[in-house]
C-alpha cells in the first residue's frame, strides 16, 4: 500500500506554512500547531491543500444542520468506507 510522506507544520517551508495557516483560518481555527492528517496528505501541493480545505469547510461546516448531526454523518460515512479516522 503506497504511503504519502506528510510534511507537518513544524517542518513546513514558507509556502506550505502560509497554506497551513490559511487552511486553519478557512476551517475556523487559528494558529499553526496542528493540521489534520487528511490535510497533511496534500502537503506537497499547497495549492491543492487550500482547495481541499475550502471543500471540507463547505461540505463539513456550511449549511444549517447542527454540528453534532454533521459529525455523526461524517462518522457513519468514514465507518462505511473503513476509514480509520
């Protein structure tokens, strides 16, 4: 099974560091210390990381459903797909 070598925020160069910071702002958090692994999988392509973060924000945090409902749906979809997170 292929693996993607993540570049964590603490080792990010200037462009990726800016992308991580913008990703966290887009997702509604601030700072740089933590980046979800799903987003770190795009660490070699900062522009793609930003597009994925925007899509995640739109799909996961937009709309009128309560957060608990959205998280339950995400959990069920992940479980159905045998996703470990």
